[in-house]
C-alpha cells in the first residue's frame, strides 16, 4: 500500500549453515615471481552466523585459483559450511569463469569432496546480501589503506592475522558480538568436518578424439576406442589418473603420463 514505511527483514541463519563469497579489486601488489607490480584481487569468504572472515589476495581468478581459495578458506576455518552463496559476484574477472564449464566441473568436484552445497541461484535484494559485500570497504580501509606490503605473500600473511586478531575482535554492528570469539564458541562445532583425504585440484579440459584414436592432454597422448573418433569429450586430470567422460559418463581411465 502507498505511504507505508519500507521494512527491511534481516535474514539470519544457524551456526555453520552458510558462508557467502565475493571478490573485489584490491589495487596493485608486487609479484615476486614476475618481479613487478600487478593488479591484485581479494577473495573473501564470510561465515554468515559469526561474521568471521577469510581474506586472500590473488593476481587472477581462473578455475584452479578459485577452487584453491575455497580450500584455503575451509582449512582456515577448520571446517566447511553447509552451503556457499556465490550469487553476489560482480567482478568482470570472476563472472566469465562462473559460466565456464571447466569451473563448473571443478566446483562440482569440490562440492562432492567437502559435502557442501553451492547456491548460485538465490535472488537477493541488496539489503539481504550485505554480509560479504560490506567487507570490501572494510578491507580497503583497515587492511590496505596506508600500508605498503613487500609482496602479495606478506599481504596474505597480514590478512590472516587481521581476520583473527583485529577485525575478528571488533564488535560487529549487527550481531553485537566479536566475530572470531563467536566463531570459536558458537559456530565452529557446527561446521562440517574437513575430509580425511586432502582435495586434489583437478584439471578439466575439453578434447577432440583424433583419427588416430587419441586425445592430447597436457602434451601427452591417450587412446580411446574407434567409435569415439571425432567426438568431443571432457578429460579430468589428477596427479595419477586421466579420466575421459562423454555426456557425463566415464568411458576411459588412463594412468597419467609423467
């Protein structure tokens, strides 16, 4: 009805139930591997209940980097949230990858391994998705402003301390609690346990079966039966195995060439 005041309903969740992920520009940082300054980006995962954060700076966001940031976040928290919300992402660096089948397949591997649910489809109004989005202004003001890090590695070490010892100890404006102590006392026990076997980052690639019955994956040749010549297949590589899929069905497994 006209004239009624706008009401914002705050969405909260149970301990361990949810994390939100976002990604934003962090400025220029020194890359010791290339010996020069590069554009850097911040991956942020926030546990929705306690507001405890994980922050990591990276130079890009391809599929393997995206998965690696999730693995590092879960290890930092010592557990896994029930679901991960990724629909807030706006960055032009990340968004194309979200629709890349390579990332979809790798993310599905990560999801199965850790037992969480990816939730990319929630339609959220701006007032409902601020848990992670607001953190970027805080990261820039408190972690980055006025500081010159030697390189990106020093920045990442500083970020982990900041999450626990500084921003993690400040009373949150909404929860009225300190995020890191609240995480330890009220949320950590409700996270899914980390798997006993570490996650192995997979490499996915779409390949065509050539007339000589082979595909080329990571500069090595792997054979397939004649009936697959000319077909496009998806190949999943780990340190030890190369698995070939057609229409999501595993059709061949090879020991990976050295």
